[in-house]
C-alpha cells in the first residue's frame, strides 16, 4: 500500500513539473493538474499575436505564417476557428506528434474603413484532448489612409574618370523604383551642364526603371568636378532624393571596370542543399591598373575573392549562397565592383534567388527508351527519384523483366550519382538484376532532389511475334530509398518483329 502511494506521489510530481515547463504562454488556468494530464497533448504556438497593415486604396496585406506543434505526448489533432469572417487559415486543421506545422493566415479588408483603432479578432487553435485547449492567437488589422510612394535608387553615388581632352567615359545605369504603395511618377534633374540623364522622367509601381547617366568632358580641365541628379515626385514621402556624381579628369587614361555579366540567378529548395556556386569575371578595359574591391548587400551571399587587380586580364570571382535559414520566396541582392580611379565606378551585378517549397513526392519510378524496338536493340531503363525526404548515400533495388524478351546488358550511373564511387548491377537469377549504389567520399544526393539514380540497359533478344508487350518492374527498395513511394514502378516495352 505504501509503495502504491509513493508511486502516485512521484507521478503527481512529474505532472506538476511538466505542467510548469510546457511553455508558460500555453498554460491554461492555474488549477491543480490531474495524473491523467501527463498523457495529453499540448498545443504549442510560435506566436500569440499577428499584426496586419493595409491602406484603403491598396490590396489585402501579405499573408503571414503561424507554426503549430504538439509539445506533449501522443497526437495533437487540431482545428482553427476564427470569430470574424475576415480571417482565413490554410490549411484549416492539422495533426502533430511533435513536428512543426506551418499554416498561412490571410485577412480580407473588403468593406473596412480607415480608422484610428485596430480591427481585432480571435483565432482559436482547438483540440478537445489537449491539456491547454484552446489556445488563442489575437489578430490585429490596421487600415490606414493612403501611404505615399517612396523613391528607391540602386546607388546614391557615381564616379566617372576620363583623360583630359579624351573621349567621354561610358554611361552608367541609375536604377529607380517605387519602394512604397501606389505609383511613383518622378522626374530627374541634373544640376551641372556636363551631366546628362536619359530619360528625364519615369513611372513605376514597384518595377525597376533604368536611366543612363552620362558626362561630357569637352573643355573641362583636369581635376575633380562634382554634380548631382535630383529625383523628384511631389507625392513621394522622401522626395527629393539626390544622387551624387563625381567626375575626375586626369592627364592619363583611367582604368575602366568590365564585368562578364550584369546578373546572376539562383534557385533552391527550402531546407535543401545550397545551389551550385556561379562565377563572374572582372577586367580592366581602360588604361593603367584597375585596383578594385567587391562588396555585396545580402547576408546570404558571399563573393570570393573580394578584391582584385587587372591590367587587362580577366580575374575570376566565385559567388556562393547560404540558403539554410531562408524561407520560400524571392530574394534580391547586389554585388558592387568599384575602384575610385575607374572611369565607370561602381558597376553592379544583380543577384536573384528563388526558393521554393520542397516537393512532397518522395517517389521512385522507371521508364524505358525506346519504348518499342527490334531484336538486338539496347534499351535504357532510367530509374528516377523526385523529392526524396532524406539524403541518399546508399541504395538498392531489384529490376525484374521477362528473360524471354531481354537479357541484362549493363548499368550506367544516373544524373544524381555521376560522381559516386559505384553504381553497379548483378543478375541474381533469370530476369532479375540487383542494382546498388554507394556514394563513398562523394557528396550524397541532397534532400528534395530530382533526377536519375541509375540507368539499367537491357538487350532485346526476343524473336517472338511482333507487337508483344512486356512489363519491367522495380521492387524491393532498400537502404536510403526504402520507404519511397512507388510512382510508375513499372514500364511497358513493345517488341517489334
């Protein structure tokens, strides 16, 4: 009897500790927990507040994400319930045994007027079995009067260099866009006669517009000359905005920056491997020596080396990305190559990065090429994966076929295993080939990949009647491809007489 009482005391103490440690923001009212509470799921939210801002004349604000997971035992089967019809959640329910689930919360401002007070509503996460059911997310929506457009320029300082009595340096590009809502209708004005900008006006709702900035060195003496271009829109919140121009005229031909590209584009999958690195080159297309530096404005972007010298030869720079902490979406960055003595400093390279959600296929399939052929033909059977949910360093499977139609010929590595130590096949019985692959010291196939892991080649040996169909199967997935979903796990070949 004493032992049973002691056990109950220990269990009750565990429940008290668990109740105190399950994220204080998620506790229910401070009542004494029951022993049975220790086996109940617990609702965990990454936020208890969401705030949206919109304008009367603008569209709905961007959606926001909220994370829900079970921080207790068992399975949390939950639903969302809002007390106002201007809130929607997708998906509207979920299930967690500990993993974090992302839900998108959207608001519809239709019919709402601008006012000082925020619109508020309660979004409940409900699970009858949860210890802390329900949990509330308070949603705030502020409707403001029209927010003015905002002038954005790619750079606020250009430097030109030229030789006294020589030709004009190459024009440089001034990028302008609206960094606020509505439409930015702007004009540009140069304050010195040797400075030009073309075109002298523009309009943007967020897209970049490019203007050519040029200088005319005719009749100007050697030395440093300064000017500016003013960007103006009476409706913009930060108008006017000034871009400084420095013109250096020397007795020698100045260096000039030439880059191999003006833009670099990368794609990646959220949670997957970083995209392959890319490169660009810099060279001096002017006089003297170009002594330049390379800078960038995005934390996920790295350029190596970050400086260089050129008397005319090309210098290579590697651009690599670190996407591990980034969510899905589009990202923009800028690489700036500059030398204060160059005739066209700075020069910019735009970097774009698109990160997509990981594919959910986790599938493996086989096809044949050609799909019909005569005796003696070598037919390829590529085995393909899409969206693997774990990295693959080793795999195995069986390929079965009709030995009256085919004979095993050979195997080749796939697009995802081209650098692997080994991908090989072994005929273990008539009509069955065991295929395996091993990464060794090479890189494994990263998460969410798409491509072939092996290409099995069979030789047509049949002399049967024409139009005879034969099915080739893959089965018995083992090692890192075990658990993948068969998708078109068979393919049909037609024999031609």
